């Protein structure tokens, strides 16, 4: 859904329903609705509109009341529809909201849910036989209400192409950055993540519930190690090298990665290398062997396999979609 040839911004409608969580509405507007002069583009890439089923909507527990937004007819103009969650998710949504969601999907819009917004997509009948994510706390009730949905109970988000679902409020940030990356490539997504001061890439398959026990030592943060490794991705770094740098055993390092990042050292390292390879391709590097070597992926064969695994695209297809040098094929 790249917009390189588009004449207008990609239009995003966010449905604000009775009881909607304001944090997730804020995530949508922060990710897609703010001006981004740091990108150096003449026009914004996204245009966000809030819409609601009534002129005045009380949000979560009445902490906020939203007024002055457009009606649900806005959905008919949207390229992407975002449905935030709400705490009373076992209470059915109104038929007007469900009809708006069905309309958006039927006319080909991308439909995205944050946290328990997945319940609304399931109520609308969009998720039967499809994979989806929702907050782990509500997984059992979701299964009881929607047994035909293939719930992935322990992931951050799920991408089903036209339907994308995030597991929780913070996972909405992960999914939003993933959408930036899917639409416009790793380089632009990294600019957005830096402004958010948020991790540029957490794979959707990571665990939702990341254990963070009270540390028994003064500081076990992985941040210095991650920064050190990110400067050396082109070197022959191994998990043993990371452990040696951190002055812990590989087993201890593995536990810390699981606790703090919800992934393994090897998976994190591979993900960072793929992200670097994407940036190199976007910046115009045409030689696959150079991209593979500089990113630490070793060979062109491994680069092709890893890139397709993460992005669903071959290196040449990725360059045609996101690269700055046109549509020329990459060469080995």
C-alpha cells in the first residue's frame, strides 16, 4: 500500500465508540495524524479523521467526552479504518458501528483493530476463519464469544493482509510502526519510531506478556548491549559474543532477552540485520552480496530468505516498492 505514486494522503478513519479507550485513539492520531517535517516530504503520507456514531461520545469511564467529530459516513471515504478497544468489550457494539466496519471492509479498505477492538471486528463477521490477536486478559471470553476466529493468544499483532489486529494498547504502537514500515519501508518507519522514542521493530510474533521481575542487581538493562551490537551488525556477531560483552553466560543472556524484550538474542539479532538490509536497499545499494555482507546476513541466499520471511518480498520487489533508485533489479 505504498503511496509513492499517489496524488493524495492515505485516508485513515478512527471510530470512537461509547467507552472507547482514549489511549488507543491517541496512538492512532500520534502515529498517523501529526505533521512529520523530519521526513522532508512535500505532502503528508496519512490523513486522519475521527468519527463517531453520535455527536457527543463519552470515552472510557467518562474521563473524556469527545464532541465535534464527523459521523460514521466518514468510513465510506477511508482507505484504512482503525477500531480502538474499550473495556466493556463483551457488550455488543451498536449496529451502526458494525455496519460501518462491514462497509469499510466490503469496499476494500484495510481494517485495523487495537487491543479489544478485535471484538468489534469479530462481531461484524470479518474474522471468521481468520487469524487475530487481542489482549491476553480477554482471550478466554473472546474464544467463547467468537469460536470461529483463529485467535493467536500470545503474540503482539497479526497481519492478515486486509485485517490487522493488535493485542494490547502498547502493541498498537508496534502495529502502527509495522504499518508505516509495510506502507513506506524501514527508513521512514525508523524516523517515526525515533520521534516516538519507541523501538523501531518488535516482531508481531513476540510474546504479549513480558515478565519484568524486580531486578536482583542494580542494573540489568539490555540497552547498552543493544546499542553496541547495532553498531556491529556487519561483523560475525554470535549469541556467545553478546553474552561475553554483557559478561554473563549465554543462558543468563537468553533469560534477560526473554524478560525484557520477549524474544531471544538470536531472533533480535536477525531482526536487526534484516532491518539494516532493508535500509541499505532503500538507499540504493544494488549489489545483493554487499547488502548481505554489510548487514551481517552473510550470503545473498540467506538475505533473500530472511527478507522474504520478514517482509513477504524478494530483495528486488522490496527495492521496487521502497527504494530510491527506481525499479532496477538487484544483482548478486
